[in-house]
C-alpha cells in the first residue's frame, strides 16, 4: 500500500459506480484552483471530466503526490460526474423506449354489434374498437393489431351478408 510523506498508508480513492460520501463539490474546487484553471462550463459533464483528467495529469507531471487534496478532490469530482452520467444515460434510454407517439383515430364502417356474432364483437372490443351508433362505424385509437383485426373481421362479416 502506498505511503504519504509521514509514512502513513494512503487510502486511495477507488473508482466505483457510486460517489463517495465526503465529496468536494465544484464550489470547493473553485476555492482550491485559480479561476483560469477551472473548466469552461461546469454544467457540461464531459467538459468537467476532461478538465479534471487533464489537471490530474498535469499535477502528476509536475511532481504533485497522488495523495494531495487537489488530486483527491479531482478524483472525487470525476466519480461524481461518472455517477451522474450513468444515471442520466439510464434516464435517456428510458425516455427513448417510452417515446410518445402521435395518436391516430381509426374508423371503419361496419355492421352494428347486434348483427354480428358475440365472438366478433368481443374480439373487436379487445383490440379497442367500439361501435358508435350515430356515425355507424367502429372506432378507436389506432394500433397495428386493431387495423389487422378490423380488416379481417369486418370485411369477412360484410362478405357474409
């Protein structure tokens, strides 16, 4: 295990999926670093992470020990950003999967339910079609299954007349 200048073991920050509880936030980093060394836009995660990585490499090249508070705070910042990116990525994926679709009203002329067999009416209701007596048509919010079922059942029933 690495040791600091006093011979004490250094507890290195392991990169995990969760942020450590004692995180130095961006406000505290602003106190530690000069303004010109801060990331251009701290609200953009990729920019912040890139800035933190470059800063760590520069400090290590200049001989800064890995246990310094500046490097440890940058590692904490990277962990926070990674945690946020993972959480945000899952949210984006969820939104893409549940993308809202434009609802289209499907209408199809057909015989009233009283003239159709019970099984046909039941199947039309299962796919979301309801009969409206004032317009004399079956209608509902369009789905692929609804269109196929309506075409098969209502055209078959029209042929049987």
